[in-house]
């Protein structure tokens, strides 16, 4: 008789084995941003930095707001039937106004563009917007406007992180990011990316992060996704005609294949290398057992 202690040990082993199986079934991929821009506060929407090396959030020294938009393309990399288990946005800070500030991540609610404008230098002031650039008032410069200046986004953040003066990687993570990725996988037309918003309560709270045009590949924005895929549906070996249904037609087809001279393809049901009564017996057993 198995003792209580032995049952506990067996239970622990089973838990470890199940955990290992689940872990091995998970896949983690890292995607780079396909678009990222800074929205520079300016009444006429004249400023942008679509092709710049950095993206900005917070307020600059004169109190003007900067917000960043990022977008990642999910479908080409993640299987359509994937279940998203976690998602992490990772950005590398390259400059700041010192101090500790909360930077929040918000779901963008409209499409936007990345043009060819490139501010150069430290990029904090932006440059004249190019066609299709997103600006403070434009989704696509010079004519397509945001519903409200500063971008169309959910006011409630989906994640936040504290960013200080250290020039290191910072992560935004949470179940809402995974939910967004899952939704974008199901419908790429709903993927407008995220808006990054810094501390806008005071001046000199700006932070700069590397964009996807950064010269350092490892410093570019990353979206780290862990997902699983459901196991394939069980195969119904008795479905001889492969129509997805187990009917008397399957039984009739197998018997025809078995008794044909010579036997037809598939008659070697147990894959023994030859057709014999065991194949007929095994098929009939599988047929009456039904499909899983």
C-alpha cells in the first residue's frame, strides 16, 4: 500500500513534470518596433521627428509636452492560434532631465504615420514635419487630424514604470499588454500601437529613449512576447475517408480496401508492413471505439 509520504512525493513529481511540459511548450520571441514617433506640443502641428534616433516623453525645460507613439507588427511572427501568456515593452533611456518620474503606457485609438523628418542633434526640439508624419495635431501630416491635440489614446494607462536618471533598459509589463497583443493578433486592423506619456505635471521632466532608427540594434524598442499554441486536435484513425466524420462509409471503405486484391492503400491499419487479419481486427476495434 502506498504511504501518505509516497503520495506526496509522487504528487510533487507530477507537478514538476506538468510544469516542465508547460514550460517547454512556451515560446518567447522579441519583436522590434516598426514605427515610433514623438508628438511635439506645438499649436500648428509643424514639428515631428519621424526618422530620428530618439523618442521623448514628459515636459522639456520650457514646459512643452512630448509624447511617444510605438507600434509593433504581431501577425508575421506569432502563429494565428497562439495564446499570449505575457508581453513586455522594453525601452533604453539615453537622456533625461534627472529626477524620478512615472511613465505610463496607453492604448492608442487611431492610426498614425511615421514620415522622413529627422531633427538631428539631440532631437528635443523636433524639425519641420514631413508628409505622413504624426504631429501634435496630425495623425498624418499635413491634413489628417487627431480627434484632440496630443493624440487619440485611452486616458487610463495599461502599465506604468518609474524611470530615473539611469541610462538603462526600462520595462512596461502587465496582463493588459498581453491582452492588447492577443487582440492585435486576432485583428491587425485594430493595431494602432501604444502611446507613452511622461510626467506632465511640471517642467523639466523629459526622458529620451532610443527609437527603432537607433544605430545600436540592441537598444531599439523591443516587445518581448511569450505564447503557447494549443495542441493539434487528436487524430481519428478510424476516419478512413478523412472527411472529419466517423460513419458507416468509413467502415465500408476500409473493408473494401482490406479485401481488395491486392489490398488498397491504408489497409495496413496497424502499420506492421503487411496486411493481415490483425489489421481488420484493429480497425474494427478503433471504429467501434469512436473518435476522441
